[in-house]
C-alpha cells in the first residue's frame, strides 16, 4: 500500500520513470522471501557450546595455596590438579616443578639489586652477614624477598661453618623451622618470578671477651635487612673495665654506622699489603720528581700523603663520622677504653 501511495504522488508530479522501480522491488522481495531463515545468534551459540569438566581442586584450597606461596594462579592450579587437591603435596610440587621451571627461564639474568641481611646471637658471640641478589629493586623490596633475606641470615647464623661460606654450605644451611636455604630460594623464585641468588654469606664467631655489634642502613620495615650493613667485634681494652653491655653496644653501633658510611678496607696501616703501599709510594714519587726539591723534603711530602692514603682505607686512621667533631677513630676508641678486633661490611650499591 505504501508503494501505491508513492506511485500516485510521482504521477501527480509528472514523473514517468517512477514505475520502473516496481519490478526491481518485486524481484528483491522475491529473493528475500526465498532465502532461508537463520536461527537467532543466541540459539546458534548455545547449540554448539561445550562445558568444561569440573576442576579437580576446591577454590578454598586454591586460595590457600596461592596465599601461602604467592605463585601464579596457573601454577597453583597445575599443582593442585597434579596432587588431587592435596595442599601439602601441591606445595611440594611447586617447590620442585614450579621452581625448576621458573629457574630454567630466569637463569643468566643479571641480579644487580637485592638486600643485605644481618643476624647476631643473643649473647653477641656469633653473627651472620648475607647478601641476597634480585633482578629488580621492586622485587628486592617485596615482603617475600625480605622474608627470604631474613631466612638466609638466620640459617647462616645457625650453620656450623664459619668465615665466608661456600655456596654448598649456604644452600644446605637450615632455619629454625628446619627449612634449608635452597627451599627458601625455590619458594621465593616461584612467587617473585625473578632470578634470585645468595651472593655472599659470612659467619663470624668469638670465644673470648669479644662482642659483635651491627648496624643496618636503609632498613626495610622492622626487619634486619637493608641496602648496607656492617658488623664490628669490640671488647673492653682493660679486663677490669666497668663498661656495661649497653655501653659497649652503643659504642659498637656508632662504629658500625661509621663503617657503613666510610667503607674502610683495612683495620690499620699495618694491615695494608706491602705491594699496595709500594705502588702508592712510587706513584707519589713520580708526581713529585720534577719539582726540584731535595730528596729529604720529597720523602717528608710522600710520607704525609701516605697518611692521607691510609685515612681513606684504614678504619683506625679515619675521622669518626658519627662522633662530634669527627676525631680519629683510634683516638675515640682509646678514650673509651675499647678495642676493635675486626669488622665486616656488605653493600648493594
């Protein structure tokens, strides 16, 4: 009916060609009527849909495994499927399969970041200093990584080895809950997905009147892990000293803070290798040989500059950076009646 009204209007306006449109419209109508009617899109989709089988694990177990390990959700699902929803077995699966798979992909990547961990026994007779490396600073500040560093320092302190520990001794060392460092590393690698390693681990012990005191710089939260740390072993010079334990701790902490800031390499000038001193002496002599000054004068100048050289690398000769007016460390310790026996320091930067 609408077509008839349009034709009437066209004829009234004197448009003779309007009627040629009728056959094409009729043909189009015929063709459209001949086409098959498709079912609605929703029905076609539902007709071919296939539903997956029921998971072999519970959501509650999946949530628990994820929260305990921090591993990716896909890995947690695989672990639960392989262990028939057994949480303990899934944890073992992640330690073995997940860690080895992640490590194989991550091995070889540079580990330029990380943290230093410090641990001292309650009686101050044993101490541990460790460096754990990570790929990124972001991962190195995460709770998972901080817990790893704390665990490694605890295991190192409990180790029966002493001095600089070998990789074998470090990885075999165990924490108070009977986990070895290798297990701690595996769990952290699965959770963080970065190449992690224990770069250094030092265990120190003393059997006499010595006392270990330490300081951690840029400490993360309440842990004993930070970007730098130092240990010093001190003792009262006089056996009849009236210095209290708290006073020794305060003296030692200031000295450890100085070690972190000044970074000495040797205890005293007598500890510097002879070849290093001779090399420095020759360098100074070559700088002064064209001055035309008498030999005895040059010798005095060289000795003066060597003192400056010692001040840069020897703890006892440095200006104490924590004490007021920065007196020489050796003078401060003499006045306090304290002897420093050794020191160790590690830093990420």
